[in-house]
C-alpha cells in the first residue's frame, strides 16, 4: 500500500500552524486581509486563522513588523 491515509475521509491532514508561523499570519490580519486568502498559504481552514485573530490561539505572540 502506498501513501498515508489519515482520518476517515482518506485525505491527508492539513498543515498544523506552528508558533513560528504566527507573526507572519497576524500581520495581514491586522491590515484587513480576508481569512480565506491567508489560509491557503498555510494549507489550513480559514477557521484556524480566525482562532488566531480572536486570541483563542497564540494570543501571546505579536505580529511581524
């Protein structure tokens, strides 16, 4: 069998956002960039970007300058 199948859907899981990614994610959020335009850059659902904006995740990490 080739390839790794994860979960019940048979598709590979999305990227998991790392703390080192967060400053670069927060910068466009602050300029008003839409979540669905940021999310594909990290292969994540826009909901993950919303969690960062709302402070539910990585609230202590500042945006990039």
